[in-house]
C-alpha cells in the first residue's frame, strides 16, 4: 500500500472520522438530560469516551503507526511524523444544555504542527475542513475570512471570561475596548464562523492542543491567522492561550495590543 | 365580531406573527455579511425594523386598539388592557455572526403583565409558546423544567458579563460559585432550554421589557419561576434585571443569594 504523503491525502479519511463521530453525537439529539449535581459531568464523559474510542479504532485500523493525542485517553506514538489530535466534544456544556454550538474537532499534525483540520457541527449539519495546500471548505463550498485589517470596530468573540487571570483579562479588555462588540459562548463554532467571514477576532486562554489544533489549518486556509498570544504557531507543545484574526494585518495589531498588557508576563511554552 | 378574552385565545394569532417574522429572518440565511465598522449596526437595524413593522401591521389589522411596545418604533396605546411586546431580533450579534441562537420574541401583556409568550428560533426551526392556563410547548410538544431544587451543582447561564456593574457582578459570582458551571452567550435560547429542562438558572441585567416579557409565560407554564432580582413579577414597567429558575424552591435560594450581595442597592422600579 502506498502511504499518503501530503496532508490533503488524508482529507477523505478525516471526513470519514467526522461521519463516525457525528453518527454517535446525533443519537443524543438535542442535549443530554437527567444530570444530577454530583455526577453532572459523568454521562458526558461517557459519550466523549465513546466518540474518542471510535475515532481511535478507525485511526488504528487505517494508520496503526500514527500518533494520537485526545482528551479522554492516554496519548500514543507522539514521536511519529503524523499525529491525530482529537476533541470528541468541544463545548460540553452546550452539548448538555442542548445548545447546538458543540462540535467534534479532528486535526492531523505533522512533526508537531497541525496541517489538516475538521470542525464538525452535527447539530447544525455544518462541517468545515482544510489541509495545507487546499482551500477551506464548509460543506464543500470554499470559505474565506473578512477583509478587516484593523482593530477598531472589529467583531470579537471569546468562549467564557472565566479562564482569564487578571493579566489576561486586562489584555482581552484592551482588545474589547477597540472592537465593535464581543459575543460570548460561541466556542469552536465561532472559529468556524471566523473562517466563513462573519467574525474578526477570537481569543482564548486555558485551552489544550486538542481545542485549537483543528482550527489552525482552517483559519489559515481561509485567509486568517491563528497563533499563541506571542505570535508563535500553534502545535502539540503550545501553551494555553491562542488568538485568531481575519487578516495578517489585523493579527499584528491584535498581538501588539495583547503584548502591551502582558509585557511583564508572556506565556512560556511549557511542554 | 366576538373579541377574545382569554390569553390562550390569542395563541393562534401569535403563532401567525412568528410565522411572519420567521419568513423575513430566513431570507438572510446564516448571518448577515458585509458589515463595516462605522455602520456595523445599521443593516441589522434595517432588518429589525422590517420585522417589527410587519408584526405591527399584522397586529393593527387584527386588533387595532391593542397597544404595542417594540424595540424599533414608538410605543402606542400602552393604556389598553392588551399590549403586544415585540423584540424582532433578540441576539443581534449572533444574527450578524451567523450563530443560530438569535430569535424573535413576541409577548402579549394584560394590564401590564405578560400572559402569552412566543420564543421563535428560525435558524434551529424551534418555537416555544405558552399562555396563561396552557402548557408550555416546543413545536407542539409539552416541555417542563428540571426538578432541581437547590443551587449547588445547578447549570447556569447568562448572555454576557458586560452589562453587570460591580455589585451585580459580585451577586452573579455568588451564584456562579455554587453552580456546577455557567454557559455564556445563549441569550433567549438559554431561557427556552431552561423551559425544556436542560438548564437551571438564567440571570441578566441591563435588559428591557421586550427582552424578557415573552420568556415569562413560557418559563412559568413549564414549571419554572422568573422575576426581577427582588422577586417581583416581570411586566411592562419592570427594571433591567431578571432571573429565571427551574423550580420555586431553587428560585427562592437564588433570590436570597443575590439579595445578600445587593443588600445596599436593590433595583427600584423606575418606570
């Protein structure tokens, strides 16, 4: 068997993975009922694990030597050239509440950096995808970011104010004060909408590689930029902060604004 | 012509209003493109006005003496026994960004207090409705709130942290510290999901009667409670804060928690 060698060669298989996770998540329809306080997270953890186990089995069958980094199980083969990065349910709270913005994130990293991404939203029936060298697609149609090149009046989003520490909150507030407005709670759906040209800036802290690796190839292929808050490319060993912008010019202004507030405390890459 | 005299008599007409607004909003599909910074709000204002004008025309044709309170035009006939309360697009930012959580809110108030409500979500194809004396329905099926009776471990939501002043933020943080988690940005969709038993507590400040009047009959008919932060029923002359809970017992605990933090500054009803 001839092994694929270009990131785009893996796109058909990545779409099959998203079909697989979508089938499982759709079984639960609009939200998950019956949580009680002491076990609020456990039923979702079970679904999370079921989805990730199914994706891992499919990857192991097709590419047994590839690495896998997922939210629910121990990482494997991380020293392989190719590593799959999986978040079975991004937006667990939304999934529990029946808010249709949760999604499955699937990325393929090559030598530590994502080169293929899928953002699959089973509840809205939308799937964004891209690989290095391909356009970004939503349900097969090419998408591009907006042309906004400067911060004033931009449309901003972040998932939650809660993960920000005081320094980070001050930095995000500096962006917010220039933006037209900030919408909360969009999660991975916001980054998909940024790729589709409807939002300009997404900013987060307190996240893991499986939260952002799938976003990066899509944002870049759509014309945007995504990096950590210091401007470094996102990869398997990045820190917890990331930010995406619709254009390179806007991203430069965003990074400069964040840096002004964080001058005393840039994030080191720990891993 | 015999005039309807029970709130439920107006439900078929209220559903026709929601059909009308849904047709207009669906024309714009997934989001509105092409905003520029200096006029980011104006295209949406035009759609808002188009929807509200259509609803007002329908009301004027059917019930010419009824009052109307809407977001976009001057109120009329507010001294009538019956007043329609209209928010053509609740979740304008989400509408612009193509995030499918925006909705049209339609309420009918009798002698100043809402007795019929519709929450219509054209992007998800879901419509919640209720009137005094009827069950709460989502697309024709009865919905009920969850049975959660105390704050610890409850599932909480709020639209945005931005409208809260320091006192309000401290009060909401006191709720948050007891809750399992808080999801942001759900807007009116969150209150619909609370009525459907998937979220426990929604809390807001900085809102207007057309933002909450439609929610009240639905939350109540589903078994929940909604009031201002002092426990007063919501009406045309309420203040800007409101809070909804899945059960009366939970609501009592929520109000007591908010009151502890706001002891020096309850909200007066200004209008």
